[in-house]
C-alpha cells in the first residue's frame, strides 16, 4: 500500500515566464511523465503558439486566461501542483487566488513571488527599482497604449537567461520568443492577492544560484517577503533552469509533491 501511495499519480501544471511559451518545458515534461505523473503545459495569451496578439492583451487576468480556463476544468475533488517560472509566478498566484481549493502547492521556480500585504505589482516594481542601470542590456520596452511591452534582447538571453545551458536551447529561445509585458500599470490598480485565496495555499520556492536575470539576492528577498518556508536550491542553475538543469528541476518538483500532494 505504502509503495502505491508514493507513486500516486500527481498532476503538474507548468506555467512559463515572459516572452516564452509551453515549449520551454520540453525537457521537463517527459521526465515527470516517466516518473508516472500527468503534466499540462500551456501557452498563456499571446505566448508560444497562442494566436492572440500582445497588443490585445491589457491585463494580467487576460494574459492568464488560458491558465484560468484550465483551472476551471479541474474536478472539485482534485488538486494540482502548479509551477510558475519567472513572471509566471504572478500567473500562478492569480490562479491560486481564484482556485485555492484546487491547488496542493504553488511552486515558484526562480519566479516573482507576490505577497498578500502589498499590491500585486509590488515585487516587480521592487525588482525594477533594485536592478542596476544597464541590467536589461539590449532588451526592448516599446510602449503600447496603456502598457509597456518587453522583448528580451539577444545579448540579454545569452548572458543572463541561458548562459549555463546549451547553444541549441539559446537558439530555440531566440527563434520562439514573443513580446510580453509585466502588466505593471494594470497590477498597480488591482486589489492585493487575498489571504483566504492565494495566502491560504502552501508555497515552495526553487532557488537558482546562477540566475542573472532574477539574481539570487532578489530571489532570497522575495522568499522572505512572501514568507515562503519551503525552499530548495539548484546549484549552478541559470534563469532557464528547466533547460539547463532539467533533471534537478524534476527531482525538486517530485520532492515537493511528496510533501504536499
């Protein structure tokens, strides 16, 4: 009986970060599946092969719509392990806020982890304030009506996001990136994530020590600020840990699931 419980099938929902898409989980999905679990990776609005254009997506809620639709279909007696990477931390926080009863644990993979004390824009605003001048290298921030867009530059990708991984994965990133947004203008006007929603769901954080996009110091600040107690570390992982250290990410997620799901 004990053995059966240990390999009980879990459902992982993987949520990508800004400018990326479901494709960035291509190494992790088969690993989790071969360990006996169900994996759903999805494209957020105007990301990956989702047909919407970023110009038509003005709020975090609109951007998260594919994730919120998926969460609505999860049966009431089931709970998922929801994993957000980078900006995807805000998407999973929104999903946990709306569907707390459907989430066993929220996992922030070197991701923006909001709190319930401040506006949802607090962590990204803090991030932009604390990053040194020139941090973004050749990334572009075109204005689009009521929001600022973001498109990572090639130098930024090579030096701060994909610097540990393979040149093939870097090439894949360069080929498939699409413009995104922090939706700061929208998030600064939204209500805080609630204590009874997002604040009631257990959270874990996977720290990536060689992440130069969201540096270690800032990851640790967010963990403390959001009061996350369960922290795992992947030494030598860059920002795109699911590509540069897929087995370690898989092992970390299996470990977290054993505890919560």
